C-alpha cells in the first residue's frame, strides 16, 4: 500500500511538472510622474495638482488677454500695436503674470496672442 502511494505521488509530480514558472513583465503605462510607491503617493498627487493648476491659470490668463484684444479691436477698429497698449488704454488692469520661463507672443497684424517658452 505504501509503495502504491509513493508511486502515485511520483506519477502526479511527473505529470504536473516541477519547472520554474516565468513571470510576465508588468504592462507599461504612460504615467511619467507617478512613482507607484504608496509612501510617495501624496507628494505625487500634490505635484500633479500643482501642475494642473499652473496650466489652468495660464489658459484663463491667455483667454482674458485674447478677450481684451478683441474688445480693443471692436472699439478702436484696429489691433493694438503691442500688449502694453491694452493696459494703457484700460482694457486690462495689467498683463497677467505667466509662469517662469514663459512669455507672450503677440502678432499685431492678426491680433493673435500665444504663450511660448523664453529662449
């Protein structure tokens, strides 16, 4: 009986195999800022919030400058010569401050304004 039990155990091991299983690599993600470490998750979260707030503020500020240019054009029947003219004629109280390393790019012929990196 004992011999039969050992023979059955050996045959089941031979059938199932005892080889080493290979692990599949984790899928890649596009999350560049997240470290995946639970200890740094609050810091990662706050950093992402801060970055999103900077982008939102820049977009809102740019929209207010564009609106001031359109209002200037409607009332003066021309585009401002430069962005300081919309401030001196009181279409804006001041030009919104941009994040460090950024500047306004204004084309007086078309009235288009954008935010670009300083060089």
